[in-house]
C-alpha cells in the first residue's frame, strides 16, 4: 500500500513510485530479454510488455523490496505465456530436483576471461541452462530468487546451474587457451611451476 504524496493523486503517486523503483531496471531487463529472445526487436517488445504489466500490478508491489526480481518474474511469466500461445506447448513436470542433493560444486568462470568472451560463450549454452546461468552469474540473483522468478524448485535451479556452468566452461576453454590459461583458470606456466615445487 502506497502513501499518497502531498498534493498528488493516487495515480500520480503510483506512477512516481514506479519511475523511481522500476524504470532504472530497464537495462537489466533488456539484457535478460536478449538472452531469452535472441532478437533485439522481440526483446524490446518483451521489456515493454513487462513494464506495462508491472505498472498495472504495481499497487501490489511492496516498496523497498527487490523490484528487479519482481519485474524479472513478470518478464518470465510473460515470456512463457507467449511461448505457450505461439506453440501450444504443455509444460511437463520437471524431475531434475531429485538429483540436486548429489550435484557437486562447479567453479565459476576464470577471472581473466573478459565479459565479452563470456557473453559469446553463453549464447552457445542450451536455453534451459542458459537462463539459470544468466540469472545467477550475470544478474546476480540468489538460488531462492531464481526459483521464485522461474517458478521451479530450488533443487532444479542448482542442477541446471551446475550443468549450465559445466557447458559454459567447455565453451570458454578456447578463450582460456588464448589467454594462456588451463581450463581451471590457472596460467599454464604457474601450474607447471607449482607442480615442480610440490615434487621437490
């Protein structure tokens, strides 16, 4: 529930709060939309529809909470509604959460690899896993937030993130070698030196 600003109507207050809370996140939403749609025009349409739906529902948003996550949830709901409308696909029950407890830790991306390299490599990751990688490693959402945004169990988030990162690291191996790195992100000469020291 919003408190009315002095001298402003309820509608004016709502729009003012929307400008402050929601509008700054449009660049982040567009970045996610590009990964979802892989087409600039479709991504722009998705962001526009997301903001329209967000404005319509903004009276239910609680000021001071994570507006970016709230808008991203709306974006995903809108995106999947569009998919179902166009393809009439039925969502099947996801069973990946049953293996979540056995998922090993998958290290993140080597620091020496540039953002541009990562974005290029992410494009080659299958959609199912790419979405999770983008939300976690690019947008910085927590497992819990991603589970809420995508309406899937947290175990599924963990499973897909592990598999997505594994695929991504394979895609980044080429870039890593260009920087003189091994696939684990360590410079080859340093690795040889370290092994030599261990054998002494």
